[in-house]
C-alpha cells in the first residue's frame, strides 16, 4: 500500500510539472508555428513573469491571483513592444540571426534581473488556501500541486476552445497552416503576429509565476529550462495546443519519474528519447506531417 501511495504521488508530481511546462510552452509552440521565428527567449518571458508575480507579492502586498494577472499583463505588454521594435525586423532573417538575437536577449534579461534583484533564488509564498495537503481518497497530496493540475487542465480546455471555436483562433490556425493563403483572404498578419506573440508571452509569464514555487526562480531560469520548453514544442508539434498538452504531460511525468528513480541519468534519458523520436517523426509525436 505504501508503495502504491508513493507511485501515485510521483505520477501526480510529474503531471503537475507537466502542467507548468504546458502553460509556458504552448505560447512558444503557437508563435513559432505562426511566425516561423526561432524564439529562444521565450523562457526569459516566463522568468520575467515569475519575478513580476513574486516581487509584487513581496513588496506591494498583492495577493497571489492579482500578482499572476499583473505578471501576465505586464509581460504581454512588454513583449508586444519588443515584437514591434525588434522581432519584426528579423522575420525575414535567417535562422542563425534569429537564434543569435534571442539568445542575446536572454543574456540581457538575465543580466538585468541579476543587477536589479540579485542572483539569489526568489521564494514564492503561497496563500494559506494553497498550503498543506488534501485527501484524494487513495493518498494525501500537496494542495498546490493538485491546484496546478486543475488550472493546467482548465487552461488547456480554454485554449482549445479559443483556437477551435473563435474567429481569432481560426485566423491563427489558417496562418499557421498557410500564411500566404491567409494573407490573400484579408487577414492582417502583422496585427495577428503582435496579438499572438503578446498572448504567448503572457502565457509564459503566467507559467513562470505558477511554477515559481515548483521549479524555483533565479536569473538562470531562462537558460536552465530552455531545453525543456523546446523539447515539449518539438514533441508536441508547432501550433498544436492538444499536441503540446500531451507532450508536456509525457515529458513532465518521464522527467519526474526518471529523476526520482534514476537520478544519475534521468535528464540524459529525456534527451536521448527526444532525439530518437525526432529521427522517427521530425514533425513531432503529435504534430501534422508537412
């Protein structure tokens, strides 16, 4: 019975980690699929969102939910400005130029946070109603991790409905599948790029705030988890909400289980499996063939 409880706890921990990966990565998947832009700085927006949430709670006394809303809005607004001033200039540039620019942007974000806040890890103080444990019937489990799972599922359903049942979602899907055809139908691609990029970055900020207690938060966050975000997008496929959701769950559970039971090489197995999967299906496990 104890072994069964331990397995349940491990699996739920992996699912909770997967939900954080999904919330951060889904915006990267959509923006890369829509714009064809190699945005390696996406994790930097997640880091900024985490800092915005944590510091606004610490110094301004905001509640947890208002702090998350502030992080989303602030980072979305910042990213919209950066998209118009910087990103838009490199849409037609080569992939190497895009990689160098976004990696440089990560270094700027990292240096700025280190200078303004410091290199220390920033702890997130959870509200009382998210502390402690809840009884799931077969086991007791952390309230916050259970809440992360619920929030992640709700966001996944909301995004799927938004992409599949709204006019804006139809425009985004059309532009992802065939940009030239979408332009010929009168879709304003420039405006669509800005709105989608801002929303995707805001989602990254929301994931950064939600995951600050779970993953930690320091100036190296963007580089530390960059590979995980890219793996989720590679496995899930570009521009596919459901694909990214399933991929995040898969990666989150595998990483959590392997690190617990094979701590010496858990991460190495994730990288190896990803390489083999991409050799088999370059479009991703859940992506559509080109």
